[in-house]
């Protein structure tokens, strides 16, 4: 019965620790908000900035698994190149060591209960009193409190035993077979808890309590670096070749690193012990293990950094390019999440990339219409209608998929500013879908004009050219500026484009009425007016999107 109670105490303590990590991660993400998104955008620079970005994002959200899952999904969405992804993954492995230092320097060097309860109390009141505007930071502090409290319970729930009882573990601390056993155990536990930060905290606790010798603990931590790749591997299923390559990079990086660390195990431990003050025993063992975790990932990054291009070629050789496929007719956008910690704030970036693609689809449809408008022969019009039919149906699927993805994001714990952003994004995709309907309607009008031989003369088509060109310019303006900071000057430009479109619309309508009065075909002129009206609606939708972009 005592064994069962101890086991339940350990499981409960671990659960509280993991819950604290989750609350801490969500609180920091919401507090950081757009700054976290800007940090991710920063990675489009050099390889060094990609590594720095991976480090910062992982240090903030306290999970390399969440970062790498996010990287795999971003590569799949086309937001990151493979080289950028490699740099971010390198940095994420360094960033995940921050948790080990927090646990080592605070969790075991200070009286945790002196920190945990005050943190929970302060965090709770900041979270409850929302009028102060500090609820996100309150949630972060609350997460720290639960994390420390869980660690305190975990330390105290370990039964006190005579260290000699575990002398057999000391015998396992020598030889490569024993190291492999430790690596396997570390890998397995990390796969189970889906977090190297959590499993490392477990190993630090066991080492601090004397259950694990220094060398065996070190081997377990090396195994944790392998086990943490499981989430990226799972996230890469049913993705494009580049996303699978990013997941493979993470796996090979950690496996190759563990191989050299095991082969050079004693020199590596000697390096760690030389850098870290104090002997690797008693209270000092956790500091040495945290340093080992950090040095492993730093040295691994230094080792692989000069060979990033070769690394990319290697994984590209292992995982071949996707076979050529025609453009998809079915749209899919799946919400990918890490098991323990999610990145809802950063998933908004994926949505914005998809919305920009949808804006590009609208522009492409209108350009095709414009081309056929100038030369409306029967075959060209039929090809236009067929193309617009497929793309309009695909846009309907995009609207549904992106909306569903945004709803999933809204169910997560988001920054208030991000929560306010979601209805605006839904408004934008509604406008874009309506624009594809208008483009399809324009194609049908052209088809009707050809079938019923209601041809516009050359002069009428020439009058439409500046009007159509202006609308195309507005569509391109929206597509180019979406997802970027939208200034008042750009809003003023959008207003100018809208006013010019309305002005040309009125002129074209007046000319059509004059032609009617002079005896022109009623059906042809009414069709002309319908074309003018539908084209103008595209400008109205583009202006509506510009207003939403300004509000975002």
C-alpha cells in the first residue's frame, strides 16, 4: 500500500509539474503576442539569426517539441525554407536547455516552497484582476508557481532509501552497454511524456535524490535529446517532402550528436566538469547535468553549423522530391499541435500565409478574365469558364478550411489582441471568397455574350481596359500588402484606388446609357453594365479588406 501511495504521489507531482510547464508556456505566448510572431519572422535573415530565433522561441515557450512541430508545419506551408528550418531546429535544441537551468539553479539550490506559493498567490491575483491588464503575466507567474510546486512535491515524494540499496546502478555507470541502457531509458521516457524538458527535470530529480549516478543520468539526458524528436516525426506524416526533411533533420541532428557524445563520453564529461564549478555529486550534480545538456547542444550546433548546406542535401537525397502532381482540387489545412505544449499564437502566421494565397488566387482568376476580355473568342471563353469554375470551387474549400482552422485557434488560449484579430481574418476570407464568386460571374457574362452573339465593339472594350487595369492593380495591392504592417499612407492609397474605380464606373455607365439612347442593342448594353457593376464590386471588396488590414 505504501508503494502504491508513493507511486501516486510521484505521478501527481509529475502531473502538476507538466501542468505548470503548459500554463507557463501559454502565459508567455499570450504576453509576448505579436512580438513572438515578429521574432519568428526575423528568421528569414541569415543562418545565425535562424539559430537565434529557434533559441529565443524555445526559451520562451519552454518546449523544443512545440518549436519543431511548428517548424515542420511552417515548412509544409511554405513559410520557411529547409535551410531556415535547419537553423531554427539547431537553436531550438539549445533553447530547450533553459528549463534544465531553471530546475537546477532554482529548483534544487533554493527552498522551492518559498518560491512556489508566493508565485501562485501573486500570479492568481494578477490573473483574476483583469482591469490591471496583467492577466497574461499573471498566468505566466502562476505557471512558474505550479512548476516549482510540482518539482517540490516530486522531490519530497521520492521515498528515502539507503544509497547502498542502489549500488547496482553504480555498476551500470561504466561501459558502453550501460550508457546505451541509459540512452534508451531517456529516449523512452521522453517519448512517453512528449517533452525533453519534463524528462530532463525527472532525471535531475532522480540524480539529486541519489537514485541515478552521474554518468547514468548524463546518458539518460542524451537519450532525452533523441526522444524529443518524436513530435516532429508525428507532425511530418502526410506532409510535403520539405516538411519530412525538416523532421529528419531534427532526428539526425540529435541522433548523430548522441553518437559522438557516447563515443567520446569520458572526455565530454571531463570538459563539462572542468567548466562547471564544484564536484558532480550531492547538490552540485544537477548543475553539472544542466551544463552537460547545454554543452551537448551547443557543441552539436557548432559541429553541424558549417555543413548546413551539406546537411540539407543529405536529407534531400534521403527523402526525394514529391512526384509532379497537378494543382490540387481538394484543399486541406490541418491544425497541427504538439502533445504537451501548443503554439496557437504562431499558428496565426500559417493562417495569414493561406489567406495571402487565397488573395493570389483571386488575382489570378481576374487576370485570366482580363486576358479573355480583350480577345473573347468561343474557345477562349469556354476555357476561361472551366478554369474559373474549378478555382471558385477550390476557393469555397479554402474559405471553409481556413475558417475551421481559425475556429480551432480561437479555442486555444490566446492573447486578447490575437482574439480580436480572428473575426477580422474571418471577414477577410469571406470577402475573398465573394471576390472569386464575382470573377466566376464575370466569366459567365462573357460566355453569355459569346453564345448569344452580343459582341462588344472594339471601342467599348478599349473603354474597359483602364477600368479593368485599375481593379487588377487594387487586387495586386491587397495581395502584396497582406500580412505586413499596413500604414495610414497605404490606407490612403487604397482609398484613392477605390475613388478612381468608382469614378470610372460612373463614366462607363453614362456612356452605356448614351449608346442606348442612340439606338444600340439593349441586351448588349445591359450586359456591359452588368460587367461594369461586377468589376466594381471587386474593388469594393478589396477596399473592405484594406480596412480590415488597417484595423489588424
